[in-house]
C-alpha cells in the first residue's frame, strides 16, 4: 500500500560509557562540534544501524535485501539487475557505455523493488553498470547531543601478540598497549522526514514504513559492542500529516519535543538526569502526534 501522508519525526537516544560514532579523521574520537562541544552522530551511522536491523530481521532477501552492506560489491548487484530485466547484452563491451535510457529506468525500478535501503534512503548507482540514481523518501539529520560532551581516553592492554616475530620483539612480555575512547553519558536528538511523493517513485510502502519505525525503536538492541557501551532509543515521536504536502512546518513541530537536564543535576550520568517534555496542546489541524517510544 503506497504512502499518502507526509511524516516528520524526532528520534531521541542516549549512550553511556561508549563511543556512539567515532571520527576516523580524529583517531576514532567521538564526533563533536568543535565550537560548542556538543556530540554528533552522523546520519550515515544511523542508517547503517537501520540497514543492519532490517538485514537481520528479513535475512537480506528480496524485497528486503540490503544494497550497502559489509563486503558488498555494488556493481555485482547492478549486473544482477540487468540480467533480471533481460538486458544481458548491454553488459558486454565498454562499461562506460552500458545502459540505454530505457534499460537504466528498468534497472533502477528493479533495484528499488528488491533492496529496502535503495527505496528507503536512495542510492547513487551510476558507477560501473549504470542503474541510475534514486532519491530516497526517508532522510535523517545528524544527531546532536543536548549538552556538551567530554571524550574520555582509556589505556588498554592486550595480553597476547599476533605473530612470533612480535613476541620476540617484546622479549617475553606479550602485553601491547592500545587506546579506547568513551563518552561518560550523552543524550542525542535527530530529526527525520518521510516524503510520500518520493515514496511513490521508489515503491516505499506502508509496510516499509512500519519496518522503519521498528528499526529505529530496536536498532540499538542488536548492535551491542564493548566500544559502543550502552545505547538505547529513548523516544520516537512521529508527526503524521493528513496531506501529502504537509499541514505544518517541520521545524515548528520539532520544537514541541524538548529534552532538558534536570535543574538539580550538575553532571548528568544517566537518562534519569533528563526530562522529556512533549507539547501536545494546539497541534496544527491535520497533524497527529504518535509516540512510538
């Protein structure tokens, strides 16, 4: 069933004693706004967790296969699309010339029909075997922490070595040193948008939307690691519009969800140190607030 409504949503999640999103350009330190000190989690990181959850639940099988996944060779998926639509002949010859306009359109439709993340988030599939580009109906912002965070650095040791040569170099002492970065506690807010117009173009359905909500609610439960500490979805607030164009501006709806540190807390270290307030009074006509978490 196709979408006939616009949606805007607010995602609230937290981390304790973990690194929610390391920055490879900064030695894997937790990402932060250098000017304000607020923590950041990229939209790419959040989408990765959604992809992983859907892949886990749906076993990475069509129509819920995952296009961008670990060790994936993207062009192999493109070639599979050409074979599926009966355009094997166009796979021969110069790769740069592959794909007529009609073939690319059919290949793009096949990719949308078979890959959940393509019809949800979109994808650039014009490299190699050309399957065109898809603009996804679901978009996420960076998540930003409510308060500035601090990144703690911990020295860790490994009581083993990888090779005999390394063992000889250590002269009998197999301990090697390393570093681990954590945020003691941080609560983050991200905003999201769902366009019914783009959903119709990619085939993103009501069932896909329900799967997206489930993913955002439970994605941290199946993404545990020592590096990420304890992470959890603390709130998912969905504003449903009666119309496809929308019945109110997204920013005015987002302002109704406020997360504040309690007045008697100087150093927050748990979710209990914050309070979430939701203003449901005087919602714009045609807008319904759905509290998923």
